[in-house]
């Protein structure tokens, strides 16, 4: 694994996220239960035995028992079963797409968490370097105070700057520890801290997590590719399937007017003779019950179709907005990289001037801080880009990261 204690492939990361997501575990169980419920609706109701015993006079005028035993069936009529199977088919596709959407959203959130962790680690390294710079220069300043070439006031101001850099690093340190522990939970990495009072174990490469094949990158997608994603939005597909299922249920309500039809056959024993007995219970659908039920599903279908159109429009509006934002953020990052190179050059020139005693310690530190501030600003810009990318992907319902067979 090299320098990293937990280095995994992207495919392993995807599988671990799916396996350890409480939300996905619940979704899968929910979808499977709903499908089984639909299959239960298709199945016939339990048959039952109906018996009737009465005392009647026989031919000799004596009282004798008369019994009737019937096996009763409650069949699903063929035209009803057809609609129920059609509804099951639609629901199966819908639940599959719903799970796929849930899995996509969970992966997008996990990827966002990981990239926030990676970039925050970069920020932590920058703040560590800044603190070390202050610490080394603080020792020099202390020597100058002792030698009388620096005032006590300037030294105290310098020490304040050192303490502020230490506080800033501690704040980022807390964020990094929290992100790493959340990532460990997501990936089910169990590695107890040997010293509960010392959290530095979470801040080195020997404990960190690395996902090979997953890093910061710009969103690069052609208009044709984006159009294809928008035209096959899972959000829209799921709503459209709901509308289709409502339409099927409206037809079912129209056909299922004899839902309590019962048919029975058996034997009747009376006066020492056995006879075949048949029984039919036929409902009379004279009330508007099913008509209202049909209208209910038609109203739901109409609402789902209207929702679908609104969702399509909103997704396109939000997508265009996020794409525009990402283009501007990419420009900012590239300009910031140029700015960093320029400030690095100034810092190197300042170091030469400081070592040749052409400038003082404080002026040199201004160059150093300016360079460090630019590095921190770049990390912040990358975090902003990652978070905006996640919002775009959530809007699309699809990750733009190529995850191969798990896509």
C-alpha cells in the first residue's frame, strides 16, 4: 500500500460505500418488500371451506342432520390479473431506477466527502508549513531580542502571529480528523486509536485513506453528452413510470368490478342421499365506488405528468447555472495558480534579500505569508469547485466520474 495505510481502488471504494450505506440497505429492503406486496396482490386469496349443518325431518318423520360442505374459491379474473402483472412490471423497472438513483446520490456524497478530505489534508500541510516557518523565525527573533537588535514589542507581535498560525492549524486539524473518521465509518475501517488523548495518529500518511483513480479534476462533458444525461434523467424516468402505473391502476379500477366474486362446489348430505352442490356469490357493481377509484388514479396520473414537466425544466435551469459557475471557478483556479507562481518567485527573491540583510525579518515574512495565503486560497477554491460539482451531479442524478462497471 505504499505510504498509505488504506489505499483502495475506485471500484472497491464504490462497493464499500454501497455495502455500508444504511440508506441503501434500507432502500433495497423497502423496494423488495414493495415488489413482494405487489406479487401478493396478484395471487388469489386463500380458498376456504364453508360448511352448513341443520336438523331436518326425514321421510320417516324423524329429525336427522343435513350437512353441506363447499370448497370456496375467490379467483382473480383474467382481465384483472393482466393489469396487475402490468403494474408489477412497471413497478419493477421503477424500483430498479429508484435504487440506481439512490446509489448514485450516495456515491456522489461519498466522493464529495473524500475530495473534501484530500483537499483539507492539503490545507493542513500548508498551515503546518506556515507554523513551522513562524517557529523557525521566532527563534531568530528571540536571539535578536536577547542581542538588543529587536524591541520586546516587535517580538511580542511576532509571537502573536505565531500563535495565530498555530490556532489556524489546530482548527484545520479538527476538521481533518472529523472528515477522516467519517470516511473511516463510510468505508467500515476499524482502527482504534491507541492513545485516546493523542489525535495526531489521524494526521499522517500511515493512517490516511487514498482512493486511486479518484482526485480533483475539472468537469469535462460535451454538450451532446450532457443532453443525453438530461434526456434520460432518472428523476424524470421515475416520475413518468409513476404516471404510467397510475394509468394502469385506473384501468384496473375500471375492470375490477367483480373483485368479490366467489365460486364454490361441494356435497350435500340429506335424507341418506348425497348430492352435488354449487354456490356462486356475484357482486352487483351498481354504486359509483370504482368510478371514483378510477378518477383518483387519473388525477394522480395527471399530477405526475405535470410534475415531470416541471422537474425537466428545473433540472435544465439548475444544470445550466452550475455549469456556468464551474466555468468561472475553473478560471479562478487557473489564475490563482499563476498568482501562486508569482508570489513564490517574490518569496524566493525576498529570502535572498533577507539573507543578504537588504530587508528585515518582518518584510520577508510578508512575502512568505502572501505565498501561503495564495496556497490556502487555491485549496479553498478547489473545495468550492468540488462542492459545486456535487450539486451539479445531484441535480443530474448521476456522477460524472467514470466508475467503470459500477456505473
